[in-house]
């Protein structure tokens, strides 16, 4: 059986940009969009055109310049929003309008003071408005994670009949467990008669740290698009991280999926987004964190130096992260010390390393990390002391 393509829908410039402090101007957004296209994403959600004149301009400029990816604009299920999104996308080679409405009882009652039937009608109407303006319309059922499955299936069937090409099943509050989210997608696959006419999309938030696991559960149960962001940026605890889902799919070939992402660009892209949005990446972040390929305990370092695959499942080069790092701390061992000394030109024998190791530990106990300059000082003192006067 041949592998199935998973479409990567990047929403760094929309959901990611909603993070406090991450707002981008049009020039920054266009620069990032070009890099996202080069990274190989299939869809770029460029913004929410009706939200501000600046965001309208960003979507318009991105639509003009992007050649290979679909450019998408967000809207509510409101006619004016949809018309403004279409207007901002008018120059796009492949425009998509992303429209939708809350479908959980909590959204229906608290946000809209409406009934399920009224929301279903509004959803259908929004898709029809959008389909009159563009050929590619994605519908989002906001808070689908907490929406009753039978009602969700009715909404999904109705919006596909109205012309939706993609149906987005967001776990807006990051509530679902992976098996619950997977079952929700399977429920739609099995209970929506026209489901084969649309792509199912996963849009998972990370409030419980499950966004990546939920997205993978989604595609294992029939979804073919993942909505994600670079560095997992997004509302509250963020969205599914692009680099994580791409590498899960790449590592676990037995799942039978592939993406069009150029993995070697993942780390450069992560740094660019972090710098442009002025939002640091947590050091222990999978794939792109500063420590993702660092080894600091003696046991790990010894194993890694004998065979990298003992402690690394990904070659850092594969994701553009440069070389793995052997970090020296008070938990490091002799082999790591010998390795780092050799790197700066000192090829000591075993006895010398044993002696130096005791001196190293004294320094290491006073510091968080023993740096190259400390090592040079130690090695220099040791070699000069060893020369008879
Ligand atoms: O989390 C969410 O439900 C969203 C929708 C607007 C797709 O971001
Ligand atoms: Zn979201």
C-alpha cells in the first residue's frame, strides 16, 4: 500500500500570531510566508483579514507573492467577514477561505444564545457565501473537541453538501485525550455519508500537552491535514508544533504517511520565527530546542560517544540542527571529558584523563556548565605542571 500524503496547514501567521507579544507587521509576515513556502508547507493561513486593516494588507501581500502554497484567510460565519477575506485573497493563485462557527453546546448557548438547528443553518449559509467567492472552502467546527459526535456529524455532512472542501475538527480547548480525538475522527469517517468529498483536518491546541499526540491520532483515524505552527506557538498553551508532527511522521514510517516538508529547514525556520516574533524557544523543546541534541550525563555521553543511536533517534543534521553537543557538567564522565579535550587539541592518555577528571569535578561543582575556556585553563595548567623544570 502506498503512503498517504498529509497536508501541512501552517497557521503560525494566524493562530501563532495571536500570542501576546508576537504580533507581526505586513513586511515580517510576507518574509515568513516566503520561508514557509520554501519549507514546503501546503497551506499558509496568512491571517484574519477583517480583524484589522494591517492584517488585511498582510493577507493581500502574501496572496500576491506566494506561488506554490494555498493561501488561506480566516473568517467567522459572517457574510462581511467572508467577503473581506475573499477580497484580501483575490490575487492568490490558490485561495482558500476558512470559515466556521462554534458547535459545542457551551459555544451554542454561551456565545451565541442559539439552538443547534440555528447554528447548523448558519454554518451552511457561511459555506455557501464562501463558495460563491472561491472554489476552496474550509469549514471549522469550533470546539469540536467538546461537541457531541452525532450533532458534529450532522454539521459536517451539511457543510460538505453546501460545498466545503475541507472540514476542520478543532480541539479548541486542548481537552481531548488522543484516543478520544482519534475516535471522533473515526466517528465522522464512519457516520458522515459524503465524507469522501472533503479532507478532514486536525487543529489541536496544547492545553494538556497533547496537541501533537492528538493530531497523530487524528491522521491515524482518517484525517489528511494537520494544522500546526512553528515552535508550537498559538493561543494559550499553543497549537500542534509543525516540527513535531513532521518528525513523528518521518520517524514512524510504518504509519504510512509522508509530508512535503524539507526537514533540514526545521531548525533555521524555528530560529527565524523565534527572532521575528521575539519569542524564545524553550531549551527542551523537541526537535528545535537548544538542548534537543545535547547530552550531559556521564552515562548518556559514554553511550552516545560509542554509538550516537544509543541516545539519539534523529540525526541533528536531518533537521538542520548542526552537531550534537556534549555538555560538560558535574554529572559528566571521563569519556566526555576526553572527547571535549581532544576537540580542542589535547589527546591525553587514560591516566592523565583520570587525574584531570578529579580537577575537572572541582571546577564543575562550582558551575552550571564547564565551558571551553575552563577546559583550556585546566589542560594548560596540567601540561605545564607536568613539564619538569
Ligand atoms: O482553535 C480553533 O478552534 C481555531 C479556529 C478558528 C480554527 O483556531
Ligand atoms: Zn486554534
